[in-house]
C-alpha cells in the first residue's frame, strides 16, 4: 500500500460523493 494510493473501491466512493 502506498502513502496516497487510491484503490478501485476508494475511487468509486469518491465518484459516488461527486
């Protein structure tokens, strides 16, 4: 895991918020 690595799940959550 990176320091600021975005996973598919996190990306989906961000898109859902937007």
